[in-house]
């Protein structure tokens, strides 16, 4: 007639199936600070949502953490590549101008 109650977190290893992307999120803080903060916030929410049984919320937070982290890393790398190209270009022009 009645079924035994099972806690939401006891759903058989579901916590390992949702990656939290916390390491890329922390690394993205060094590349693009505002997007890196958003990535860390969403990455920190994943494990709590899995523990409470909110799998759709955990998957959404995981996707957002991945998105913000990878965009921040990409923007940071693009910034440094452009910076070095400009420095090499203007450095070379300065050397040619002094000849």
C-alpha cells in the first residue's frame, strides 16, 4: 500500500554523471575575471543540486559553468595573442624606424 521513502540523493551514483567543471572555472579567473566568476558560481552549484536531487538544475548549472569557463579562457587567450602580435609588429616597426 505505501512505498518506503528514499532520499533524493540516494539515486544510485548520479553525482558522478554530472561534471561540475570547477577546475576550468577556477583557471578561467586568470583569463577573463567577470566571466570566470560566473563560471565558478555555476560550477559550485552543481554538486549541491545533485545532492538535493535536482538533476535538470544540475545539468543546466554544469552547462553554464562549462560555457562561461571556456568563453573566458578563449577570450583570455585571444587577448594575449593579439597583444603579442601588436607588440611584435610595433616593436619591429620601431626598429625599422631607427635605421
